[in-house]
C-alpha cells in the first residue's frame, strides 16, 4: 500500500513539472499498462496536464493512450478520453473509437467523449443524433448524460432543441436543470423565454439559478418583471444569477438599476459583487447609481457586509467601465486613495489610470474642494498619474497643470495636504519637480517639520539643480527629529559636488550624532560628494580620510562597511588609509572585508607595492582571512 501511494504521488508530481517532466513521458505512458487502476488513472491525468503545453511530446504515445479506451476501469477510460481531447490532429485517427463509446452503454463517459470531439473539431450532427436517441431512455442517469453531452456538442445538436425542451417538464429536478443548461449552449439565437420563465418558480434552487442565466439571451416585458422578482429569492445563488442576467442584458435593463442597487446591501458578498458589475454594465445610468452610493454612508450601518468590503466591491466593478463613465466621478475616486485598505487604494488607482487629459482637468479642480480628504486625494492621484510617465524637456499641458496644482497645494491650509503634495513631487521627480524647486524649498521655512522629509528627499533627487537651497538643508542637520536629520544628510549627498562646503558638517554628524542611521547616511553622503569629481575627492580625502579610517576599527559593522566603501569611492586620494583598509581585510564581518578589498582595488595600482608590504607586516599578528 505504501509503495502504491508513493508511485501515485510521484506520477502526480511529474504531471505538474511541465517542461522538466518531458524526459519521463515514456515512463508515464508505460504506467497506463500498470496492474493498479489507481496508477493508470493518475498517469492519464499527468499526461493530460503535460499535453496542455507540450502536446507534441505526449502525442508520440497517442496509441498507448487510445488503447485505454477499452480499459476495464471506467475512470481510467474517462481520463484517457480527456487526454485525447488535448492532442489535436494526433488523436483524430481514434475518433471512431470514441464514437463507439457514445453508441454503447458507458453513459458515464459520454460527456468527456462529446467534449473531446468538440475540442478536436470532429463533432458532427450524427453524433448528436446518437445521443438524442437516449433522451427518452428509461434510466434517469442515461437521460441526464445524453442531455449534458449534447450541450458539449453545441450547435451540432441544434436539431434536437424540441427534445431538450421536453426535459424542462420532467418531474426530476436534475433533468430540468441540465435541460436548461444544455439549451443555453445549443439553442443560441432561439427565443425560448416562454419556456424558461416558468422555471423561475421551480422548487429546485439549481433549476431556478439556471433559468435566470438562460434568460440572458432574451428577456423583456413580463419576463423582465419576473426576473426582477428573483433578486429577492431566498437563495443567494439565484439572486446572483438574476443580477448577472440583468447585467448581460445591458442598457436594455438600465431601468432596473434601482432594484439591482438594493443587492449591494445583500448579506452575501458574491451577490454584492455581481450587482455592482451589473450596474456598470447598464452604462452611464448604472455607473451614476453606483458612484452615488459609493459616498453615501447613511445606510452603512444597515449593511450586513462591512463598509470596506462594499467599497472594494464597487470600485472593482468600476474598473470594467470606460473612462467616459469614470471621469464625471473623479472627485469621488480620489477620496479612496487615502483608504486604509491597500485593496481599496489599488482599485481607485486602477480606475484613475483611465483618465484622459480632458478628464484630468476636472480632477485638478478638486484641489480647491472644501474637504481635506478630497484635496489630499487629488495630490495622490496626480502622483499616481505622473510618476509612471517618461518625462521630456517639453512638458505637456496636462503635466504643467498638474504640477502647478501641486505647487499650490504646498501652501494648503492643511498640513496633511501639504505633506501629500510634497510626497507627490518626490514620487514624480525629474524636470517636472525641478520646475517647482523654489516652491518646495520654501516649505523648509515653515514650522511643521512633517513636510521637511518629503521636501528634502525631492531636492536631493534633483542633484545640482537643488544647489541654491543647500543653506536651508544645512540648517536642518541640527533638528532633534532623527528622520529630518537623515533626510537632510541624504539630500546633501544627492546634490553632489556643490555640497562640498558642507562636508565638515557631515563629518560632525558622523562624530557626534546619537543615531546610527544618521551617521551611516553622513558617510555615504561624503562618498557621493567625493565621487562627483577628482577635485572633490581630493579635498575630502585630504581633510576627512583619517576620520573615516578611524571608524573602520570601531563602531557598528554597518558603519565600518560604509567607511570602507566611501574610501574606495575617493580612489587614489585615500592612499593615506591603506593600513586601516588592509587591517579591515581581517574584519569579523564578511561584508566589511569585501568593501575593504574593493576599496583597495579602487585606490589603484600605484599603491600596490605598499599594500603588499602592509599585508606582509600584518600577517604575523592579524588573521586577514585571505584564503
């Protein structure tokens, strides 16, 4: 038993390995001859899974697979039939063997045979005739299999619509249900509304559900009224099917938007989602109904579903509509960019991504809205829409208007809006942000420090373009808040060579700051400034290299790594620190050793002899881990 289970599990695993399992296809085909039915079944399944992507490789063993059509185990036959349906032309020589199954008593396998024939393009009206002859069989299961199989043949069975309609009068609920399903597949283009409407009141839940779905092809007048009644069916699957059908009817059912809207309050989230999709399928009227509800919180306390779940459902539905339906409600969507749930923010972003330049103009008007959450949402929306764009030296009208709106928001009465606007500029960056560098720098003079970090991060990303504001950045190196000092240090490093006069202040942060992160950023900033030019590297190395070297023999490993990396960026000018770098080759931290080795390489060949001499003099006292 254990051995059999292991073989079955191994075969299942091979079926899921795709390309890597191709060398084992011959062994899988051999398993079709195994004495154990469990092995034959799972081998056929594995071959079928591999045939999805690699049918040519599996087709080499089509004869072995077809031979199992006569297997004594019904489930093995079924799995092999399913596999043959995926092998295309290679399986067509065995179509007649599959048709023989339709002519026999193995009714359990008629459905996979019919599906395989359709998939191979080999289905014919004659095959439908064979199956239709069993719609009046004495056995209920045979009638069910015949009806279900005719559905797989699709239009090939259109001559048997009347016989299938007779099943709708059956006393057996499963036959009424399968008859409805099959007619949806077979009778496309045929108006059977009068046949399906009575089934809306069927005692069987599945039948009522299928009847609702069947009316999607044609339903009006009295039929539409009866379908609306199913929106209040006690079973959620029926309510969902009714809403889905109304959505399929589209604008022809737009007058039902008010009735469908009530399903947004349904206790079943699947029903809510289907109702939301149906509303947007109604067009402009449905979209308006949905968006009006989105901001209406008066009824939220009456809902059985959570408010956040309902919001996500509605926003997900809105993603399917065209921009022309979204743009009138941009002021609604921007509110949800500030939602706590990431799924809601993502859905709102997805809707906003469809906004055209014309629609964008109405969006920026929200920057003057009386509600803070809307103004903040506008800043977030602008950042989202512009951050992914490739910028050029000649901005478009939309880009200009958007960044000018953000610049105005930098002076918004609300600190939350000002912070969001500064953060938006940070995300946008490039020439669009540089055009408003002065407006950003002015924010460093206000008293609320929450806006400092995004402003300084944005200025630092501008590089030399932010040089006029170095004095403002230097003044923020002494503030008590760690995040502000860290942002100021990073910004000075990002500006590069123009920040050279600030090097002594950065060293002071390294020496005296109480926060390791600020010290680390200070060291990295010195490296960025020094690597900007030969002159800057020489000046920093001359004045501050020894200080950096001293921190390589103490402090945390992250600082030792940063100091070694910065000395390497200073190049040959850091040759006065060779001894400390060589000693760092024996550091207990692997990354420090790597950075020290890279730094020694960066210093260049001119110091090679001196480096070798230092290494030899240190070998007797220090384990340099050079092996």
